C-alpha cells in the first residue's frame, strides 16, 4: 500500500464514521416525526396528551420529592397523589 492509498483509506473511513451516525440520526428523527404525525391524527389525541401530561407531572413530583432534604417514602408519595386524584372533581389533578 502506498502512502497515498493509506491516506485515502483513512479519509474514507472518517467519512464513513461520520455518515453512519448521521444516517442513524436522520432515521430516528424520521421515525419520531412519523409517530408524532400518527398521534396527531388520532381522535383520542387530547386524551393521550392529557395522560402524558399527568404522567410527566407525577414523575416530576417524585423526582423533586426524591431530591428533597428529607424525602418522603416513594410509596407514601404515590398514595398521597392517588388520594388527591380521587378527591379531585372529575379526576383532574
């Protein structure tokens, strides 16, 4: 192998190493966009969005409780949130 061929091989390998993750990113983004478009078209989209918001809110509460100075027990926090949900009008929290 001549020095020119070795350099060309390294250049080609560098291009392939960049192109591989770039293709993976494009594929992943395309898949995510397709999934989002499918969710938007669903008739129960608002229900899905509401459930996702409630789930993220609950996870946020648990994360904040975990990082508090004197954190409550995980199951106790879940029980408190369940109790609040049962007493909230229409199940909204």
